[in-house]
């Protein structure tokens, strides 16, 4: 009787061991096959969005480079492409702050900003040149305080660069805790501070559409 029970226990343990191994190998095969499955649509869409975001981030930095360089030459563009590519590769997480809008919409609004700021720079250059060639015209130099509303760091950088590259204005200091820009302004007498700050506000409004 005891020998019969022992044989039954051995048979049951063998049965459990055999089927346990079969279950283990079946799970392993399913895991391997699931790893080799083609990429699902949500994953593909996510990768496409990441690629578009990197592209938009690259274009934003290129615009900042061209505005800062204030020149459109082959050498300047080539150096800018190299610098921006190195920046995107070394700091890939920076683009996270500039992806609230869809990439296509952001790119269109950024193009509209470039088309707006370039003629504005030319107009400001002609005004400052007229003051330089006519010494009889009275000028005034002052420091203005501007309360900015933009919260994106890249947008604030583009705003500061745009103000500095505009002839007659220069960003002296930034207080990010209080959202304040201190701007040095040189213009003819009769131009009020309100008019100068309104021109700065117009630039920021364009950037707010890009970095909304």
C-alpha cells in the first residue's frame, strides 16, 4: 500500500514537472514572438511626432542663429547648422518645452514672425541712420522697464535677441523672477516711452503666437 502511494506521488510530481516545463517554454516563445512583432500604429505615430518636434526645434534654433548673426551667407549658415546639430544631439531634452503646439502650426507661425521681424529691423535701421546723418536732430537716451508675458525660455531668448538687434534698442538686464526686461533706448526727441514699449510689445505678441 505504501509502495503504491509512493509510485502515485512520483507519477504526479513527474506530471507537474513535465507540464511546468512545457508552460515555461511556451511563455518564453510567446515573449520572443511578441518582441519580434511589427511596431504598432501608436508607437509609429509617437516616433513621427518626436521627429517633427526635433525638426521644429532645429528650425527654431536656426532662426535664432540667423537673427543673432544678422547675416545670410553660406559660411554663416554652415556654421549655424553645425552648431545647432551639436546642440540638438547633446541636449535632446530641450525641445520638450517648445512642443505645446503642433509642429506644422508652430512652423507656420515662426515663418510669419520672421517675415514680420526682418522688415521691422530694416525700418529701425533706416531711422537710426537718419539720426546719424542729421546731427541737428535732437536725440534722447533712456532706460526702459518692460514687463514681458512670455514664459518659454526659448521665446524669451528670441525676444531679447530681436530687441537687441533692433537698432536703437539694447537689452541690458533680465529679471526672470519678476518678468522684467531693462532696455536701453536711443531715439529722437518726441518719441514717447509708450510708443517704444508698444513696438516691443508687438514683437512679443508675435512670439506669443509661436510659443503659446
